C-alpha cells in the first residue's frame, strides 16, 4: 500500500507541476506578443553562434542587417553571438529596429549588445511562434542543428499551409549544396515532398538583393500568384 500511496502522490505532484507549467507557457506567449506588438515588417535571420564560420559570412550577415533596416524592415534574431550578432549589428548601426529573441539553455550565451529590443524565452516553441508570427521572410546562413530546426519548421508550416507563405533564402551556395542536392534528389525522386516544394527556398550568395526580393514575393502573393523567392 505504501508503494501505491507513493505512486498516487507522484501523480498528484506531476499534475500540479503540469498545471504551473501551462501557466508559464501562457505567460511567455503573453509577454512575447505584448513586447512585439506593433512590429509589422520584420525579417528573421538565422545562423551559427559558433566562431568556426568564415568571416565572410559574418560580414554578409552584417550587410544584410543594414540593407534590411534601410528598406524599413526590423531584424529578428536569436540574440546571440556569431551570425545573429552580425545581423543585429548591421541593423542597429543603420538605425533600424534590431530585435533579439534569446533562449535559456544549459550553456547560456550572453546576448549581443546590438539590440533595440531584447526578449528571453524558456521554451523553444514559444520563440518559434514569435518568429513565424512577425517575420515577413526567413534568411538562413550556415548553422547547426538549431538553424536547421528553424528552417525545416518554417518549410513544414508553409508546405502544409498552416501559415501565410513567406520567402526563405539560404545564404551560401557552397554550404547548402549538399542539402539542396538531397532535397531535389532523393526527397523529390521518392515522392516524399511535392514537385514544387524545392522551390520554397532560394539559395543565394549575394545578400544585397534580398530586401527587394522579399517585396516582390509579397506583391505576387497578394495578387494570387504562386510565390517563390526572387533571385537576390
């Protein structure tokens, strides 16, 4: 009987903990929506926080942040170092809105200093909702698991029409070649994705044309056309 009482106590404690867990989640959603209210034109930029990338990618992300700010877009990143810092820095120094949506992790990284608005989240899925809700486009630089997670989350939502489609740019043709060969090869050949699904992304090396490409994408979408990212 003691064991059974212990099991009941464990279940009761777990249910109580789940209840508070739910309120923490709701609190993060409420805080995020309140903090980002009024952000209408934004582009989310993703990429590695590590130092191993070629410096050219940092410079490209910084240039992109500046170009987006000058085109009237806010820049959304994960708020950390590396590519995220570069994009925030470019937007910040160009006088634009530079927003960091950081996440608490066991190896927490200090937020970069180039942010006009900084938010921290406990839950990845809450941050993903914020990014998808407020972003008019995703621009994805070379990165690791977290970067790939954000990329494929967005592709899944667009493919299944769970969100209004938006353009996705992959920066760095050399880095992304293997992935694109796999998508256009085995995935498409075996019918695990639709014939048009590889067109949901555009691989570019020059970032300067991305802001104009985003504008053109949404103009076509607003007129009912099949929207694919413009050449940058």
